[in-house]
C-alpha cells in the first residue's frame, strides 16, 4: 500500500519552457502532499506543502509565482515550473501523507528536470 | 531552532553491523523517521519511532530516546545493496518533517 506515482520521470527542455509535474497517490487519499527539490549530493529541500482544496504553503525563498502548485483532489497534486531556466535544473520529488499527521510521507520516484 | 544532526559518511564491511546515529532538536515532537535513498532515486520509508525503545524490522532496527533527543538506525548482515544515504527526520508539533542532511553509507566487500 501507500504507492505514490510521479510523472514524468525525466524532462529535458529549452529555457523558457513551462514544465508540469504530476503526483498521484494511487491507493490512498492524501490530504497533504509535499514538493521537494534536491540538488546533486545535497539534502532534500522542502519547497511547499500542498493541501487539498486550499492554497499551498511555500517555504521561505521559494517563488510561488514560479512554482505553481495545484492540489485539486485528494489523489492529485501538480507542480508547474513556469518559464524554467538552467538554474531550475534539479531533481524534484513529491511525497504524500494520509490524513493523520504522524503518518510517514511516501515518495514518488522523482522527476529529473534538465533545462538547456 | 530546529536541527537534525547525523554523520556525513560512514563505511562498513559486507556482512557486518553498522549503527547510524541521529540527534534532533524540534519544536515539539511527534516522532522520528528513517528513510533510505539510493543515488539518483527518491527516498523510501524505513521506520518510525515515537516511543522510547527499539523497533526491529528484519535486518533493520531503529532506536529512540526522547529524553536524550537521540535515535539510531542499526543495520545488520550488511549487503552491498545497502549502500545508500540514510535520512533521519524529526516530526515537530505541526507534523512537519525536519530533515537531516543524510548519512552516506559505503559498503565494502
């Protein structure tokens, strides 16, 4: 149980393109989903917490107009990187948690984004 | 402030036992998580401790001491596939995870 699907797994695109990443909880309802970014050999960095039906909560330093998050249902959250630039190249990982607060986060497989 | 400390890197031999330590400071406490992350992959959940003591799950065990703000992950009968980073994360009073930087475990034959 607790399977999270993230798509696409890899994106290579030109600078200025907008990229949408989907995160789905397949066998449970996720009131809360999380979006992380990880640069090579560095730790996970939480970008934002996404709650179904409400606006995402962004961490300090994360531009909400650049990283658009939509959590339209209990099983789907999307992250759109708008007008991506080479410095946005990174490993983006989503996670989802069932309703109760002290449950573990279950991660998708991640999306490797490369902006040329 | 909130903080998670764990060693940056450890080396162990195949078949041996290794203990990865983690100390934490969180605003309130709702448990301690361990995750495994292989290079280039997303983390996978290993264990959760909220009460003091040892939780055993196959070759992996996790220990928690709330009074000391301390946890460890114990890996027995090490296999080459256990080479990975191990992430310690404390959950604060708002149910937010505070992540450590991870311990890279290198297994040698």
